[in-house]
């Protein structure tokens, strides 16, 4: 059986973005930290950091955030950047402020450019992040593309050929799957994550992407009732479905 780690309460809560250790000490003395139904006044106390801790601890009357392995599904709106530092609206601005203070930091799993919307995952789990984006995993990403002009009918064969070379690249793309929805709308599934890949693929086919929206990542789909800017924490089963 794996040994459960322990941590001082003030150190744990500080690493989760709730505040400094001094702030946690003041919160504890004020009765703002509750464990197993009792106020936890001494934040220097060590506790077991078990998976069920969020069901046992409350901070100011609200359940504790997931301690580690936080995975967030966000319906990314247009106009927001997947960055910690760039100017303008950032995807992190949507999340609770304390999550921006977590250590390890929450990062996006891959990126969607400013003018691409849809399914975006964020996590503080570095191992999961690297598994999802690893080229060896071949995790499929599916985008809905609306095009400026009607397709000519040869795009599916071109994208599936494994021979398409994008300008500036030194090796061809791996085969990609195109599902035509209308003469100017399609679903494109790719297993790579090259810079502006979907837009560049259609440009190589003589077209221009006017609207791009990611709908799926592996076996995980963006819920149809999730509005732009809404987010949800993923369960273990939903995380596992990425690799289905």
C-alpha cells in the first residue's frame, strides 16, 4: 500500500493558493478552517494529504479544492490567450483567483490561439500534461473549421496522405482525418500539435479558415451545454477517457 504523504496545514493551503502562511494562521484562529467537523485552530499541525481530504476539510465554509491533480475543462472563448504573461485577456482570468497562486502552477495542456475557441484543458499535473501532448501518445484533436471558400474535394486525400509538407517545416505531417460536413465546413482530426496546424493545412489546400473550434480531445468531448467561458473539474474517469 502506498504511503500517504503528510503536510503542515499552513504549508498545504498556501501551496493551493489560499494565502500566505501568516494568513492561514489568522484564518485558523478565526475558525475559518474546519477538519472533520471541528475547527482546526493550529495550522502548524501535520495532516495526511489523502484523496478524500476535500470531502473532510472546509475553508470559510466551502469544500477544499482538489489537493493535486487538478484538471479543468474550459470552453475557451474567442479573444483569450493561453498564457500567464501576455497582455490582454487570459484564459486563467476565468478561473478562481487563488488557482493562479497554486504551486505547482496550473498550465494549459497545449494551446489554442487567440482566435480559436473550444475544448481546452488546464492542470497542475505535469505528468498528465506531458502524456497528453506527447507525440508518442497520438492523442487525437478534433476541430470544426468553417472556411472562406468551398472545398475542391481533394482535401481529405491530401490530409490523409502523410505527405503534406507545410511551409517552413522540415518533415511532412502525419496523416489526418477530414470529415466533410458541407462544402465549406468540416471536422479535421489531427494527432500533432504544430503551430497553427489546422489553419496552415487548409491554407496549403488553397483555402482560409474563418472560424475554428475544438470539439474533442482523445475520447473527451466538449459538452454541448457548456457555454463559452464555462469550466468544470474533470473526474478520474473523464481524464482516463482522453486516452481512449
